[in-house]
């Protein structure tokens, strides 16, 4: 399922998995192959992590005061908003809650609800337990 290369050697497996899953969830189309891949990568907490990530996407949709720009699922480019999402998950993995709140506030243009941060923390923790590291520094990739 890792046939979509978001820059081999540049993005970690966790970053690719997270971006691809969020992109598909945002479209509102269930992709059971991606869901299965996500759940297997997250181990015994996979189902809960997948449902929690869907809560994150829905909370962004409900509480955001602006449109979040995402690339199409197979795209090789990463938008500024996707970089902010990855940075929020990286902050949660490093227990940097001030940075997490700042990134979520940037994404929503308002004070983010506690449930949004809670969803990010749970998924980030599951990723960390499985060795799926999210880097705070996501390089800019120019469209080819």
C-alpha cells in the first residue's frame, strides 16, 4: 500500500501514512484498503487510532474558521497546512503541548477545542509506540 511515494528518503513511513490517511478521510470516501493498512501499522490500537484520526478530521471540519488546503491523495507535494498538521503530530509525540496548541490554533484560526488536541495526542502516541516517527521538520518538496 506504500506505492504512493511522497519522497523516498525524505518522509518517514509514519508521515506518509498519516498524510495519505488524512487526505482520504477529508474527501469523505471510505478507503478500506487504506484503513486496513493504517490499522495494521498501528498494531493492537489500530482501530482506535483510526477512529480517533477521523475525529481529528471532523473536528477540523467543524471548528475551523478557514478552509484547510490538502493535496490530492496520490500527490507528491505537501501543502503548508499539511506541514502544519505534521508539525502538530510531531509536537504531540515530543510532549510539546504549547507548540501543539499553536499549530492547531493556526489551522483553525481560533482557540482549538480540547478534543482536537486530545485526538492528535492519542494518534501520535500510538504512532510513537509502533516506531512511526513524525518529524517536526518536514521539508518543502517542489512539484515536478
